C-alpha cells in the first residue's frame, strides 16, 4: 500500500502530465465541492461557510471518502472572499438567510461613478481599503481582518491536503477589474458605464492593474501555489459586443495570465458562462502553462477543437447530471469525456459540485478515471 507522500507524488505527476498535454498513467481527477461536502457530513452551512478551518476539515474528509481523487481546486472555503472579489456584500445562512440555504451575493450599486476617479487618482489599494471598511464591513465583521485570517490559514490548509496525499490545485484566486466593477456597480449600471463613460472606465482599469498585479505577484511568492484560480464569469463575450470585449476584457485577462505564468504558477481559467466566441484568443498564451475549465456552458468539444493542442482542458460533468442523473449516466458521460478528450485533460465537475448532488453520482465520476 502506498504512503500518502507516494500518492501525492503520483497525483502531482499525473496532473503535471495533463497540464503539459502529455500522456499520464490515467486521467487525473480534480474536484471542487463546498456545500456538497458540508451537506454530506451534516455540517451546518452557517458554520462551514465562515470558518476556513472547519471547511478545510470537512472538505478533506469528504474528498477522502470518494475514491482516487488527485486534487482539490481550493483547500478551504470562506465566503468573505466573495465581497473582496465582486465588491458586493453577501448574504449568509443563519444570519441573513434560513439555515441550510446557500450563501448569496447581494448585488447592489455600492460602487459609485465617482469611485472611478478615486481609483484613477489614488490607486486601487487606497480605493479598496476604504471601500472594504466603509461599504463591505460591519462592526461585527471587519472584512480586511477576515481576509488576513483567510490568507494566514491557506498554507496550513494546503499542507493538510498534502499530508493526506491530495494536491491543492489553485489555492489563490484573482480576476480582472471588469469582474469586480460589474459586481460593485451592479451589472445594469456597469453595462451603461461601458457605453456612456468608456474612457473613464478604461482609465480606472488601467490605474488599478499595476497594484493588482504586484499584489498577485507577492501572494504567489508567499504561498508558492501550484496554480492560481482566474475567475471568469460576466467577462464572457456572450454578454457584450466583440468591440467591448476586446477593449475591456481580453487585454487585462492576458496581463493577469502572463503574470501568473511569469511567477511560476499555472493559470487555471475557471470560466463560467459561454466563452466559445473567445477561445481563439487564448492560443496567444504560452502553450502548456494554462488550464481551461468549463462549467458546461462552453461546449467542451469546441474547447478541444480550438485549444486541445495548446491548453489543458478541465471539466465538465454538469451539475444537473450530478444532482438528478443516475450513477450509470455520470459514469458513462465521464468515461466518454476521458476517451474523447485524450491527453491534456483533467476530469472534474462543471464549476462546482452542487449542494444537492447524489453521493453515488460523485463517486461514479471519480471512479470513471480509474475504471473502477
């Protein structure tokens, strides 16, 4: 029987081969499941979602019960990262929502037009600290203190997984100003900004990037992650014209990705929504240094057609199948993906394992990789 360090090294080798578009002994399995694991183990969502330590323990116990899993996307879960990413408050079960209800973003127009000028004149860091204290914090919940606590625990969370033989795939997260602004301004107001004051929006994005990039570099150097999660959601061009996308999304996406790669990490594009119109652009990034993960909205076969010889693909067992399908359906779908995707593929759920997924279905997905 292999030791946990031998298991870890085997999984790491398997994942490395997939990212490099090379043949592995089998297709690696990397999962993300937060509320799913809490529900399976009877842990209250109100406690799970605000405790990095509890979520780490819960997820790890859940992962180890599933079979031959190689990696976890994030080693712990804390909802306080979401306000920081989207500049919007979050509703938490047991506090703002009924116990057992999934946490929800409370998107409103918290960010004002004049905030663009603040970013332009004083920089991203000044803006964000003030915004976090005065618009995203309460006397009982200081967001900056929460973020510091989360960051401090992350290395321990990664070690806990490594000690159990599991690779942490993307413990750090990042995103472009577009995604943050659309959450802070609200989608409707931000969409109007892109047409009414496009030069000001772009100037704010340009002013934010140097400090965002430097902060990302420092995080990568401190944590030394395998990969960095790049959040892609409303930045998909299905929500806008090609002209808008090429001006406000792609240049910043490319800069962030190249920074991640320069610092020695893999850029993991966790891409919600449909990115089919945009796939060709990703070929301009270095070969074998990125992973494109789809939530099933982007056709994985289209990704294979356009990026299959350039970038590792990750996905894409759909949430609906995991929740209401049968274990045979999940196993057959996963097996077909493994066969059709070939080298350079990591088997995973589409986006996140849904809270109501059937345990036997998740086990069937994992089993498909090893044929057991």
